[in-house]
């Protein structure tokens, strides 16, 4: 299952755990991800922007999907590789709504 993270700007981009866990097939059918949006390998979680004094109270601004080894093992995962992918074209609020369905 792929993990969906809501990510803040700065050096501590996540608080708590992922907001959702869905199959890679569900993600490709319901969220605008593509292989071209690959950000980083699993051992290098992405960070956006520079830290400021407001990091602790800033809301998340990015939606990131974490694809693990188990996610790329099946036939539906052709062309995908492990790592972090950035979601473009969908706000954090829209991602939350889609994950609740």
C-alpha cells in the first residue's frame, strides 16, 4: 500500500504519520500522480523550502505519495519505482476528501 503524506515547508515536513494508505492502483486511478513526478528515493524524504520560525504552526502545502518495494511488485505497477512522488494539480484539502472516499 502506498502512503499519502501531507507535507509542510521546512526541515520538519511531516507531523505524525501518513493521512492515508491506498493501493498504487487506487492512487493512479484517483489522484493525478505519474512516474514523471518522482522526487526522491525512500532513504531521502523530500523537503520543500527553508525552515522559518513559523514551521510549527504552518499548514501542509504539498501532497506526497510514498511508494515502497511491495507497491512496485505487481503487474499494475509497471513503470513505477520506489520513492516519493509529488502530487500536482490537487490541493491538500482535495486530497483529504478523495482519501475519505
